[in-house]
């Protein structure tokens, strides 16, 4: 046998691609899983109230194109792809277009599309059996369901990360310009869906730089490296605007992230496994360990064996998944010693490798009477966590901006004014006010505002890109006190009562001189104050 034939046979054996990769039974099963997964993600979609981040997404998607472009460049380049897609989504004429259900349903679409995507990726790395198990694990993953029901970019992020890795693996198995281009395009889109997708690209680079990939027999190492060098350069140039944005804004947008501890890492992987208690993460950890193949030397020394048998597919795929799963966490934790950047939901793109590894470990239970009960236990624990997620959040506590807005609108008098502790706070207020008004208050055409007159931030009839930044000045407070008998103040995340932030201190000192009385109401992450005249007894 010629060397080239031997290499071809070796690669064929290491990474077989069956011609009937999706037989009708698997097509039907995948279709049912996708349909049922969509239903599970739509169930109770509007049960939990919108919180600030979701309101921010909706209002950014509603502002005019000029303000949208300004905001993307000066402040919100991260997640820009999601904001653009949500803007298009909200443009469809529908009686429910402004409801929480409709806004969140875009994330459900991305989340449901990830089910066939992970089937495809797991099938490329393993086989149909592992692919179905991985899809079932994602189907019942509470962490994935939790972010499928949020109007943020996280479900889109997971989908694009899965597709990016899928196109990379497909390109390695059968190199072609079409697959290489698809990998480049999807990877770029992933970075614009969330900046942390750069960590995925870095993980891919680490794998291909330090681990010999299972390339096809008709592709030389020199050709492969030249092609991948072109890939990295193209991706780097395409995401350069986002890199410039990060360099320009610095760590300001994420300065609120706390420094992680060991417990934070354990909780992250517990949530990533889809559990709200220890049994499920333990089972996942055992399954991932079982997925690691053990090489037998057959009486030869390790060096001789390695020379005679280069890196095989079954070892390479596990290393690929482990680097994808672990390297983003390691990088963010190390960077957090300088500036905290570790946030669990920003690393949700580590979910697919965990599920595929666990599926590979479970699939090693070859006998059905072993696999069936093991998989049933995992899916049962996952389904229990999903019901928990319908009414609770894993890793965030929602603010009460909706309750605060409705309270102000119910209690306001005709000549009242309202001022926001920081400009961002108006965003949540505008969203809930739009639900009450029955129309989009971010539109410049809106001329009959509901509720008190807004004195800060205020640059027009509707939200403007300038309304997303800034803090009130002392002279503005005196003007508001002169023109309005009562002034509402809405504060969010302004620190503990015994150590408030500087803006809160300034507001308290300035307004106490202008208004003789103040009433305060404390809600989760929100404080409402009403400054006014003396209360007649």
C-alpha cells in the first residue's frame, strides 16, 4: 500500500462520514426534539417580568436609525448584531409586536435552532448516537431554556458559537473554500453577537496551533497553515471596529463585574450543566471523564507509538471540546486578577462542548439497559430544573423597574416631573410606560406622553442616543424645583443605603434644599423618591 493510501485509510477510519448521516428515523427524532424544545421554551415565556437589560434591548431596537447608529458606535457595539436583528423583528406588523412575549420570542427562535445545530456538530465529531444524546441534553438544559426566555443576545451567541465550531470541523474533515468562508462569516457574526466570542476564536486558534488537526489526505500541512493564516487575518480585520470600540471605551461598561472566587466557578459549571443542585453536575463530570479515550501502547514505548500513529480523531475531538470548554473560563479568571471580566452568562457559549462531551461519555454505555436509565435520570433532573427556571433565575436577580414605573404612573399628578438617577434608568421607565400607553414612546411621533414630565435625561419627544448616557447636574435640579411642585426621582443600583454612589449623594443634598418633604419606597435594585411641598395633616 502506498503512503498516501495508508494515510487516506487512517483518516477514513478515524473520522468516518456515513453516507446516511441523517436517515429518516433520525430526521423524525430531530424534528420532534426541535418542535418540543421550541414549545418548552415558549411555555411561560412572559411569566417573569422584564428587567433592565431586556428593556434596554427593546428600547435600543426602537430608536430611530440615526440614534441607533450613534449608540452602536459610542456605547453599545457589543451585541450589535442582536440589536439589529431585534430591530428587524419588531418591524413586523403584529398586534403583539410590543409585548414581552413577542420581543422574547426572537431568542426562542435562536435557541430552538441550536438543537439541530448541536446535532450536526456532535454528529461531525462523533456519530448519530452521540448527536441525539447531545440534542436531548440541550433540550432539557435549564440554563439554555433560561436564556432562551430573555430578550438578550445569549441564545444567538450559543447558536453562532455552535455553527462556527461546526463549520471549522466540517472544513477540517473535508477542506473546501465554501466551508472555510462559512466558518469565517459565522465567526465574525458571533463576535458581533457578543464580544466574548473572540474567546471562542482564540480557543480554535489554540487547538489548530498546538494540536495537529486530522486533515484530509489530499491537503498538505503547509497548505493548511496558509489557509488558516488567511482565516485569522480575515476575522481580525472584520472585527477591528469592535476592537477599536473596546479600546476606546475601556472597561467602563463592565466595571460592575465582581472578582470571581472558587465558589463562583463551581456555581457556573453547576448552572451550565442545567442544575440548581449538585447531582446533575456530578453526573456530567463523570460522563465527561468517561468520554476521554485511553490509549494503549500495545507493548511499544509511547514515543514509538506516537511516531507510528499520529494524533487520531477520537483523541483530537476530546481535546478540541475540552479546550473550548475550559480555555475561555481560564482566560477570564486570569484577567480578573487585573480587571474582573468573568461573568457566567457571558460564557454561555461553553455549553455545547460540555453537552457533547457528556453525550460522548454516556454513549459509551453500549447496552441499552444501562444507557436508558442513566439518560432518564439526567433528563429527569434537567426537567425539574426547567420548572424551577420558569419562576426563578439561576444567576441574576431581576430589578423591580416595572413595578416602580407603574407605581409612579399611578400616583403622579398632572404637574409632576420626573428625574432619573442616571440616564440609563429612563430606558426601563420608557419601556414599561410604552406598555401602559399602548404605543412606542421611543418614536419621535409620540406627542402625548403618559406620566410626569421628564426633566432628565431629555433631548426630544422620544428617546435619543444622548438619553442613554450622563448624570443630572445640580443647576438642573434647581430649575426643576422652580417649575414643578413635585419631583419624582427613580434610582437604580445606586449602592447600599449607608454608602450610596456620588450621584445619589449629590441628589440628596441638592433636593433637600428645594423641597421640604421627601417620601421613599425601596424595591429590589430600585428606589423611588417623591420630593414635594409640606404634607397637610
